[in-house]
C-alpha cells in the first residue's frame, strides 16, 4: 500500500456501502434481497427501478430526519416495487407485503454488517479522532443511533445537510476541517472508487478502498494500490504499519 500511516492523525469514514454492507454496492444487497424474498424480476428490470427510486428520493422529500434505517428501507422498497408494478412487471396487490419483506431482509443484512464493523470502529476511535462523510437523505444521525455507532464520530458531514455531494472533493474538505487537520494527515476509508477514493485524493487525503461488488463492471475492473476486501484487513494494515 502507498498509505503512509505515520502521517495519519485522523480518519474519515464513508457510511453507506462501507459500514453497512462491507464494501458491496447497495444495489447488490437489495438485488440479493429481491431474490430471497421471491420478487419475480430480472436484474435489468431491477436496475431500472433501483435508479428510478434513487432519483425519486433525491428530488422528493420522502425521507425525514426522524426516520430510522428500517423506515428508510420500507419507503425505498415501496417506491421500487410501485415502479416495477407500473412498468407491468409486478402485481400491484403484492407491493405492500413484498416491500416489507424485502426491507426486513435488507435491514437485517445492514445490521449484521454494522455489528461486524463495530470492533474496527472501536479500535480506531481509541487512536484517532473520526468523522463520517456521507451522501445521505437527511436522517443519518437517526440511522447511526439506531445501529449504536453515533458515538464514534466527532462530527457527521451529510450531503443533504451541507449541500455538497460526493464526488465533489469539497465534502471531504469539510471533513478535514472538522478534524482540524491537514489533508495529508487524514485517511479516508470508503467503498466507492468514484465517489470516495478519487475525490478524497483530490482533496489531498490518503485513502483506503474497501472494494466489494460495485455498480459497474468498469469499476470492478479498476485496480488501486490501497485496496482491501474487509474492514478487518484495513484495521490490520493501520495497526501494523
């Protein structure tokens, strides 16, 4: 790895896809849940409604600050399956029940991933001040409390609150400023090459890429010197450097 841990004095974590999936793009988690729940659709149909739901959540205030992650998933799955039904690929009468079933599978998966991440957060927070930087819907504080990890972060920088979204490097600059450090003294850990690693390095930070299954084959094919497959691997590198 090219990361110089001797210079690191603080850490910025991404949330979605990093702490709650272990590196996999959330589309893969939801697609897996669709299959487990028995949603009769192919992956191309799924990807269409996944993108639709993300855009709908970005343009319309469906998610409110008090919504926890279960609430968020219930809303998102309703939007996805409603669109699937409108496109003629799903029975409208099954939307509500199936949305809850898929949301529960996703919630359980996210909770398990966060529980697995807690020892890493605990170990790193004892040595470094930490900030969370996330593209989220305005309810990240509620989600962190829901999963019991709100106490690990000195500050939370959320796109819906600060008005800056990844891949704009400015959102990472806000994280650096919250830590009160120089960019080169900050290590960013995230799952998205395009939205975490590239803008973090543009902001002058060091970065470790938690690389799981991405949204595109093109991103899956990218090789970066600072790649890990698990958060435990990242912790081992940081502690052993």
